[in-house]
């Protein structure tokens, strides 16, 4: 008599669950690091140029994309 191998996937493994938070945290950290680089560049250009460039204009002129989460960059 043949043995039947049935594999039934019901849900996620522990590895799947752990990888999901790691990926989300990694994307958040990448976005934060990119935002900091953009802010530093803006401040440097603003200080050297002595002009009234707004942050949104700076981001558009340098063609910065949104974060992978879809959130835009902000400057405070």
C-alpha cells in the first residue's frame, strides 16, 4: 500500500512572522536614514546659498522619492 504525503499549509511559520517585523523595521530605518541625509543636504545648501529655498522645493528639485512605505519626507 502506498503512503500518501499530504502537505497542508495552514498559516505562517515562526520564521515567517519573525522575518516580517525585521523587514518592516529595516525599511523604517532606511527611510529614516535617507530622510536624515536629505535634511543634512538641504541645510548645507540653504546655509551656503543664503536663499529662501523651501524644503519641499529642495526635495522636488533633487528628485527624491518617497519611502517604500509610501510616506513622504518631512522637515522640522
